[in-house]
C-alpha cells in the first residue's frame, strides 16, 4: 500500500514520474554508488565507465529525435539526467556535455549530413565530443567570441584560429582528455567580414589521444569540485576543416564563398541558434536542485538520529530535530525544494512542447528561454545555500568527505556560473519582461537596451504559468485582515507575491525612463537602475514558482499528501515574504504587527511539519542507495514521524 511519502514523491515527479522511477532503479547498483575519488585520472575513468554502462542501456535515446535514432522525448532526457546528479555530479556534467551540449549542437544546428555522420556514434559513445563555446575572455557575451573560422574559397575549407590569448577555449568539459571532436563556436569570416558566431565540427585528437596538427589541448587540472570531468583548454593554430563541417541549419556557405541564411537579421539568427540549446540551462538548474534534495535528505535524517543536551524528565538527550532552531534551518529549504521542483516540471513540459513542434511561436520560445534563465538562477542559488546549511547543520560530521555534503557543495558551486552567470541571467529575465519579448532587444548592449527601453518600455502583461483558474479562484478568497490566520490563506499569499512583482516591474520601467532623461551617459543611466531591475526579476521568479507549487498541490490526488504539501507551500510562501519583509513594510503591505505574524506563521508551520520530517525528505525521491553518507549508518531514525 502506498504511503504518504509515495504519494508526494509521485506528485513531485509529475509528468516524468515513470522516467524518474526507471532511472532510480537503473542507478540502484554498486557501479553508481556515490564515491569520493580525489585522484583526477581515477575519477575521470569512473565517470567514463559509468557513461558507457548508461550508453549500453540506451540511456541517451530520449534526447534525440526519432529520425536520428532517438525517441524524441526531450523532457524525459532532462528528467533522467537530473537523477544522475543524485549519484554523481561529475557523471551528470559529463553526460550532459556529451549527449546534451555536444549532441544537441549536432542535432539542432546541423543538417542530415551531420546527423548521419555523428549522432549514432555519439549516442553510443563511439565518438566522444566536447562543446567549445566559452573562452578565457568571453563567457556570458557569446556574440563577441574571439575564435575565428575564415573561409578559404580556393580550398573549400574553414580555417579555425585562436588569434588572441583571450580567444582560447576554456573550461571545456572533455577537452582535457576524452574528446576526439569539438563543436567549436567561432566568428565566421568571409572576405574579411564577420557574419557572426556559428558552430563548426572540429576534430581535435587522433585515435591514440594525440593532439591533431594545429590543435593544442591542455588540462584545467584540479577544480573546486567535479573531479570526474576532464575540463580543458583548446587553442587552434590555423586548423583547416572541410566546408561541410559548418553546422548549417541556419546558415551556409557555398563553394565559392557566398553566405546565405533563411534568417536575415544577424541578431535573430544568432539567438535562434543558441535558443535551440536551451535544454542545457534547463538541465543545469534541475540537476543543482536534485543535489540540494540529496543534501537535505542527509541532513534531515542525521537530525533524526543525532542527540544533543539532556532533556528534562528523561534519561535521553534531545534529538536535534526537536529544536525549533534546527527546524527553521532545514524545513524552509525543504519547502523551497518542493516549490522549485514543481516549477521545474512545468518548465520541462513547456520545453518538450516547444521542441517537439514543427512551427514554434517565437514569443513562446523567448518566454521559455526567459523562464529557463530565471529558474536556473533560482535553483542553483538555492543549492548553494541549502548545501552550506546542511553542512553546518551536521556539525563536524558534515565536514567529513565520507558524509558527502562537502563534495555536493563543491560540485554544485560552479553551477551558479556555468550555462550563464546568475546575475546576467536574472537581468535577462527583467529585460525580456520589461520589453515584452521584443525582437529588437536581442543582443543589445546595456546601453543600447537602455535607449530602446526608455521609449519602448511596455506595460508588463502578467501571464499565468500554471493552473490559471485555480489561482484566480484562490485570489478571490484572499483575506486582507490583520489576523494571523489570514497569512495561511493561499489567496492572500498569492496576492502579496503578485503585488510585489507588479510594483517592482512598473517602478523599474518608470525609473528606466527617468534615468534616461536625467543621465547624459546611457551606461550611467542603466547602471543607476540595475539593482531595481534585478530585484524585479527575482520577484517575478518567486511568483511563477509559487504558482507552480499551487498547481502541483491541486494535481495531487491523495488527501494526506495534499495536506502535507499545503503546509509546505505555506512555509515556502511565508519564507519568501519574510526574506523581503522590509520591502513589504516599506510599501505598507505589512504592518509591524502583521510582520511579526509572518514569523509566528513560519514557526507554526515548522511545528506542524516536525512529525512529518522523514516523510518530507522521503518524498524528495532520493534513493537510499544514493545517499552515500556513512553517518546515517548509525542508530536508527527513532524520532522519525
């Protein structure tokens, strides 16, 4: 008979419960047990061998279209790779580079000749590749990459070159050791003029692992984490590749050097190309959130067996989970993990819908990219915060490698900056919202965008991301009185979060226009309001996450699970309000007394949830075999619930 934990895990798994459950079973074997392996060569070999096991079982098929030998289930591919993060973040990243980034570039930017030549070998790992976009001098600003691909009409070849030290490809997963081929992003140059960044297939090593002529690879060495990922650097010295090695879905070059593209506008062309690679960003966010689930499960289980200080009228010390302080440390983070997981499910579903369509609405594609950027920032920031709290909550035991929290923290640290720096991504969310996804803003510098926004700023139209009818019904039942209980009213919570978003966006728009008139330098004008713009974007992300949580509760069919999820949703919403309590008070959304009631509400929900601590983390869906913490092998969880 299914338990409450089973029901909430099913609700959290959402539309992808079957693929997530299958991956849990696939990973329940010794080869995928969490491990601490500081030796780079050994860790890299383990990650590669694990990938080979997955490849034999057809693990990568979901990520590729049917006509290319896959199943066409992009959503299932993301959901399953998130589960790899629970086993080993190095495995997740290495698989993501091979099948998601390298494979995704070949499939989404290439045409039939590339699909026929590369996709089956890269699925089967007969061809190992890497995704060479980031450079030492450019990470977030991809349009300004320095690597060049100059067409030589006399030979029908592209000449790939690294003209400056800053154009060196850097931090590239697979480049240090295993990759034989790179998907290289470079400025396409014809007759001395750049046609913008395009992607080329460039062989970098022979079958013996030696660098090919003109290619210099080097090893990034020890990093803050991810020892199983062979990050490296690539330098090209006039490396020649055939004209056919241009991935030419969106642009091509004829034999005689004529450039052509079905998309005339260069900015639109570039962003259409990179937009097809949004799956990487969706995967990074979800995988960071999966790692946070592991850490929270370990820390909570430890708190249900660790005792500290004598209890009155008892011969036993007190379980540390019985202290309100400890509950306040972990329970709000667990609630946020649930909230973000429901939001991730909706994001994956939207991605699946768009990527399986033959006629993509550009506005929907832009909205997908914006939401992916916002959730990636929210999830990776949550993972960093949650794993640090989990480490501290477990004291000295949490600092031991055998208890895994330190490794999880180290491995996910870089997630806040790869696939886009979180501050840059959050700014992107605001840019899109404030200018209503106008094509003109794509690729604009802050100065250009400032000029555009000052005269073209739109009235931001709020779009529900989930369960519109349910949310509107809840909003209609909101309570605006000062009683503590009104803060547990879902409509009240939704209205407060919505009002903050609407106010911040509208005032950001007014400040942008005011700054443009007041400041002589457009860059100074942009800088003047940048903090406000970022805050407005974060408020938007909070709103779509809360709405996703509400929709997830509504979709749950078991009443006991629904009640528990509802209490967790209260905790999430009240925590969001409490974290920005100063703003709510400054803008008269909270009186001083009502602000105190928010704190009382959080404490109340922690006490209500305490008996369900074990159920809550079991519902996060981390398999027992993937916890990998030696300290949980001691006394049983006698304080469970």
